């Protein structure tokens, strides 16, 4: 599928993306996956795909729990980095979510850390979920971890500055009826850069419709990485567990 360069293809393949987000909470991510497994109760050796895996931090955690793990991402640079940790029962490949997934029969497909809703058209979201559905075994699970758009939008617009590796990132967040935006400005070695993150302003009801359309059955909804009950006004995350 031939496409023009889109914001996520450029930004996620940039080294500055990993500089800005280098302080992600690994401990919280590990606890989240462990609690997720307590809910799903997958047996060791189950086949797991982390789609939009970045450099593979979640895939590594799944593999450490004894799962046959695959990580897929559009960013070639991220996959090259992830492949340094590739071993038996842990592999990575470049993949656009809108394209048919070349491997199937997964027990679980995960889409984590707000890696959904990057596209302009709703039909592209539908295509992503259709591809995931096709790649799952009968009764396989899909886990989507998305931001809680209702709470996020209540606290926008806002501005902040973060300094990472000596680079000062100036960040502006705002939203409209369709998207949530993050503009990122910085200077490095005398050169000015700007990037924009943009995700669709999707609520739980939007996901409900999308998943129903692809014949997924929603089994659980959580509002945090501690798997607390989802509250649209208070929760930081929207975590959906759906079954084929």
C-alpha cells in the first residue's frame, strides 16, 4: 500500500521521539502487563502480537512471561533497535497496521500506549481492526490502551517545557472536535525542528461502535494501568479488552 509520508511515520522514526519519551515508566508498564495476564489467564507458549511496538519494551515483557511474542511497528529504525534483542520466541517486523498482518493465529494482539487513531479516515480505523480480527485465533483477545479523551480535553489547551539530553522541548497541547494535538518545538545543534502528534478524539462509544462493526465482543473496560474501573471524567486511560 503506497502512502504519502504521514506525521507518525516521520516523527516516530526520528531519534528525537525516543529522546523526548525516554523516561517512560518501565515498572508501571511491567505491573500493567502482569495484571493484564491475571485477567486474560493465557497459558505459557501463547502467541502474542504487540502491534505498534516501538523498540519492543512491552514485547520483551510478554516474552519474559513465557509467551511466543512478535512485535510490529511502522518505524524501521525502531524495529532495527528492537531486533537487537530478538531471540527464540521473540521476533520483530516492520508493519503498517492498515496492511494485512502476514502472521496469524494469535491468542492476543495488543495495541498499547495510545497507538490507535492516527489516521484521517474512520475507514482506516476499521481496516486496522479488521486486520487484527483476521490475525486472531477463534476466541482470541484484543487489548487497546488509549488515552481517556474526555478527561484529556477537559484539561486542554496547555503548554509545557521538558529538557531531555540537553534539548529543551516546548510542547503545546490542544484539541478540536475531531483530533487531539501536540505540537513539539526544539533546537538542536543550531537547527530548529518542529513535529506534531495528532490522534483522533475517540471516546469509549466510538470504540464500542468500531469494535462492534468488526464483530468483537467487549469483555472488560479499565481506566488505569492498575486496572481500576473506568470513569470517563476521572480515569487517565481507556483500556479495552475485546474478544473475537
